[in-house]
C-alpha cells in the first residue's frame, strides 16, 4: 500500500522534471556535462572525478558493487535542486538526503554546484563509510 503511494508521488515528480528540463535547455547554452563516478566496494567509496567547474551540469553516478545494502547521502543535496534516478524511479527537488542502493544497484544524482569546496558524502547504514567530491576553482579551458 505504501509503495503505491510512493510511486504516485514519484510519477508526479517525473512530469514536473520534464517541464523543468525543457525550460532549462532554453536558458543554458548546451554546457557540457561533467561526471563523478563513485563505486562502493568492500565498504568503501571509490571516487573518480575530473576537475569540476562551477555552474555546470554535474552528474554523480554511484554503483554498489557490494552484496550488502548501502546508502549514498550528502548534505550537498539538501539545499540544491537535485535530480535522482534510482531503479528507474526519478525524484527531483531540494531536501533530498540521498538514496539507498541495494546490491548491484546504481543511482545517479544530477545537480549544479554553485560554490567550491569539499562535498562530503557518507553511508548512513555504516557510519565509517565516508568520501568526498572536490570542487576547486579552476580556470575554464
Ligand atoms: Cu554502507
């Protein structure tokens, strides 16, 4: 029963996202997307990222390679509009804490970072699991 309710809310979110994306593509000048890849293996976050730029579309792809459930959560999503896709379910908005990942599962987080810094993330199930994404100011090429 509760699953049905959740599904409906998320469907509504998807429609809203479609409208926002259409609006966004008119406003932005086809910026390139920058990627951060995070794999979870052996109760550790392994991060690979290119130098990140401010105000660019950023996608964080997270994959759980362990055979236990993990969580990818970060404060950075709380005040930032974030588009999360996990198991074919899309959520969009501010205040997203993160996503749970079952064994083998992937999730992606799309957002635009508007200030530099170290963005920390963690697994709420295993508090010792922590990682970070760095956004240093670099001159655009
Ligand atoms: Cu964990």
